C-alpha cells in the first residue's frame, strides 16, 4: 500500500513549532499550506509575513515550493516572493526533510540575511556597502507591507 504523501502529523508538528502562526490548508487543499512566519530580529520582527508552502504530488520525493506572499525588503527573497532556499533545491532535497525544517530554514533566512543566499544582488550589495541605508529601507518596507503580528497582546 502507498503511504499517504502528506500526513496530518506534518502540519501538527509545524503548528507546535511556534515560529509560524495560523497554519492551515489553503482552500482545504492539504498540499497547499498557508500561514504567517514571525521573524525574531529587527527590522522584520515588527510584522508577520504570509507564506504559502506547496507540496508536489510526488512529495516527499520532490521538494515543496515556498513562496512569501507578503512583500519583504530582503536580499534572499525576490520580488515574486521566491525564497533562496538551498534546502528545497532539487539537488539538495532529502525526502526525510520535514515541513517544519523548511519553515525553520525560512525563519533563519529572514532573521539573518546571508550573502551566500541571494536572489536580489542589488539589496545584497546595499546591505554590504550601506548597511544603515538597507536597514532603514527594510524597516520602512516592513512597516508598510507586513501584516500585524498575531501574538501581540491587545492593550
């Protein structure tokens, strides 16, 4: 018998992890997840960023696709929301990799922009040559585009 490709445990595990909120199947499709990732570090930690994680029908043999739906000023995420994620590149993908690890990797990238993981060379260059300009723009962009963080207690 074929094992079901995506077990409900995967989503439970990802929900328990705590770095993402409001994790749910998109339109009831268990292969498409939506949620909010909550960065820990400034300037991105003032907001939440909506993502979509789409699993291939051949999951776990083929990697899932992660897209950031919320615009972010970050060298590792392009303007289409594609994320520089070697973990999910076909040549690096391991079928044992859990959805939670993919999301943890996203959070790590957002928290620590990495010159080795770049989809927007212009922003990488700005971060290296004019860090104060980069962080100011990233902060402004986050204020304008990010969603409110769901974990903020109301006054």
